[in-house]
């Protein structure tokens, strides 16, 4: 039995189907949610695009993967463009994706929240891991576009506040390669060689839509900012724009200009503060110096009475130790009385010769007593004269006595005694202390020593000199 149905081999039918599908669906645009996503060692990406009713196996070749502005992740809602084809080896059809983008702002926000929760769960947003910014950085690293107005605003603001050394790492801030370049710039500043290591980093970009700022929401950028050893300031978009790098950074500035204001202080304000501190220190030093000078002037030289008081007390103690005539003669008087009594008792038994001898001995004893009394009085007079000379000598050599003889005490501005000519300089202000008061003076200059007229030596009075000692 013959039929009109054409007969095909398996290969012929498979390739016929392939040509039919590719010719009919040469270019399609598909919206759906990404399911399974697998990146092979070859670099190709195998994934599923699905909705609530169907699933299409899809593939992204290695060359296309490197050009995508986003990395496919499971759960993302995307719009894919490409062509439909078949795979004869498994008898299934597949979508060869050539372009992929997120399906609207809602999808972007969903992905943003998903990544935000993931990074927050890892602790990248914790305040404990963030470090303080340096007070006055010597070198500032800026990661931004070199052609936009952002870098000019930052440089202008830093120059106005506190001129500092700025290193700019030029990067793309929008597009497919932007995230990779931004992460590379942050890592490069942290590990780069050949340039000074910045004390603080600023990652900046001007305002834009969520799609324009999406590169700063990429996981690679957030992790590079979190791993930065250098304190990092995020200044992306306007004050109302939030990206993932804002949560990870050590400090989030509302605008790029605000980042420059945070990075450096106002030099004029600190100069004024330093001047104020200097003035306060000088006032404190002057006040301290004035107080010390007043206390020094309030202190008086010791009075003559206080100088002579120890010597007078010693004189009184020595006088108390000297024996009195009564105490000196009391033993001899008692002995004499005893001898007299013995003589009176012996007179009863002796003759006139014995009485005469007793009288003679009594007269001898009396002479001895008179001699001893005279010697004691002479000794007391000698001690009194010596003490009197010692008192006069103390008066002569006392501080006030030296000034009374026409001498003067020279002091410098600090109140120290000037003891030699070498300690003075021309024009130096000094103070002369005389016996009757003080006067100020100025050292006019070191003149040649004057010749002093020879005086006739005074006639020595050896007797007076001997009396002084």
C-alpha cells in the first residue's frame, strides 16, 4: 500500500525541525524568571527561563557572558533577547540568549533587597566592623569618572577646606564593566605599589536612576568595599539615593561634595583654634611669671634679731652653765667651818703655840679664798668681753651690715644674684639693692678696668687685733 506521507530519517527530521524553528523564531524577546543557573567550566551559562506555566531551557555563550551588564542569578525577573533553536542530541528546544536585562524597577528593587539581606546576614553592614575616618589625611584616594563634574567638585572642595594630596583612579561609573573597574580600583588602592597609600578613599558618582547606579549594587563592589583596609567614604548619587556600597562603607556622604567636607577639616578654623591655644598658653605663662615675681618680692631678708637669736640663746645657755661665787665657795666654806670646829676643840687641849699656828693657817686660808674669788671674776670678765666681740663681729658680717658699709647687691631680671661680670651682657636690666632700698639699672657696656689709686696701708694695732680674737 502506497501513501503520500514523506519519509525522513531521524537526523533529517531533527535538522528540518531545527531549520523551521530557527527560521520562524529567528529573533525573540522573552520575559520570565530565572530558574536553575549553572556556569560550566568552559564559561558557558546554562539556565532556565520560566513563568507559572512553562519552562524554556536557555544558554548564554561565554563570549556573551562577558558582555552582560549583570550576572544571572536564580529568582531574577529578566527580559531576554535571542533566537530559538533546537538541540538534536536531546530532542529539545532551547533559547540562545544574546542580551539580558532586568525586567523593570520592581525587579531591580527585588534583587536589591535580596542582596541587601544576604550581605546583612554576613555582617557586612555591622557598625562594629567600621572604622573611624582619619582626622587629617595626608593623601586622599578618589574612585570616580575622570571626565564628570564629580571629580572637579571634590577637588575644588578639598582645595578650599584643606589642600591635600589627591590620587584619582579613573573608572567607569555606569555600564557593563563599571562594577569590575570600581572593585579593582578599591583593591588597587589597598594593595597597589608605586604610589603613596591613601589615608582615606572616596567612591563617588553623580545622581541618576536606579539602573544608572546599579553597578554600585553589585556584590563584587560591596565586598571590595567591605574588605578595604583603608577607611572608605561612599558618595554615590544624591542624598535620597541608596546603594549597597553605602551600607558597607565606613561613612556614607549624601553627595560627592559632602564627602570632601567629611574627608578634611577647614584649615582656617583650625589655624584660628591653634592661634587661640597659643594666646591662652602665653597668657598663662605671663600670669604664672607675674605670680612668682610677686611672691619673690614679698619675701623679706631675715632680720638682725632672727640672725642673732641663736647666738644669744647659746650665750644664755653658757652663762647658766658658769658656776656662781656662792656655788664656787660653798664647799670651801663648809670645809673651813669644819676645820674651825676642829681647831676650837683642839684649843681646849693645846697650848698658845697651837692657837697661834691655827690663826696663821686661818689667815692663809682666807688669802686663798680671796685669790680664788679674784681669778673667777677675771675669768667672767674675759668671757663677757669675748661674747661682746662676737656679737659685734656678727653685726659687722651680717647682710644688713654689709649693705650699711656702702655695698650693693646686684640681681638680674629673674631675681638671681649676679656674682661676676661674666654673667652680664650689654643692655641687660638689673636691680641694685642698697641698705635703704632698691633701684633699677641697665648694663651700659663692658668698660676697661679702671686704675685704683694706691692707698697707704693702715697702721696695724696688734693689740686691738689681738683683742678681737
